[in-house]
């Protein structure tokens, strides 16, 4: 298994070189790049992840494959909600905001229906997997 940072870097490079089209495990899946600012380091970090678009709303999921803790990028966006989103050949600034309560549960249930592995991730962990809405920032 390649190093996660190396794997992310290769995925990011392929995404940017092909206007958002990435093969392998990403083939045919909705993929975006989310750039956050490190909570402690202040460094910008980019992570590829699947997303759900419902109307003009955009959501990502801090599943970490059903791991026991939230991914680092989630802690980063809670500390610094100003993020950058790349979808296809579009790049724009956005504000990341966790969705909670019944709305979170409803969105996650629809997501897990579309992509059953996310239902399995939720079953594997005792934490509630965060759902984050990414809203474009306006000037």
C-alpha cells in the first residue's frame, strides 16, 4: 500500500491534469479536491474526496473509512472554515460548515444509499461521521 500522502498527491495531480477526471477507484465517482488550512501548522493541504450535490448544495463526509477518529482535514476546517474547492476545471473559495442533527442524519442516509460503503463506515465506528456543507464564498 503506497504512503497516503503520496497516494493523495498522485490523485491530486491526475485530477488537475485531467479537469477532474480520475481513474482507478475514483472512476465514475463524484470527486472534488478540498484544500484546508492546518489547524496547528497553518499549512495548506489538499485532499481528494467524494461529494454529494443536492440542488445548489454541496456536501462532503469525514468518514476516514470508518476509522475511530475524524480525519485531519476535518479538524483543520473546523479551526479554519475558509477552504478552497476544486470540481472539474473550476476552483473557488468556500466556507465549510458541519451539518448536525436530523438534517445530518437525513443527508448521510441518502449518501449511504447511493454509496453503501459509507453505510458500512458508519456501522464500523462509534462516532457520528461528520457531514460538511461547502458553500461558495461571495465577495
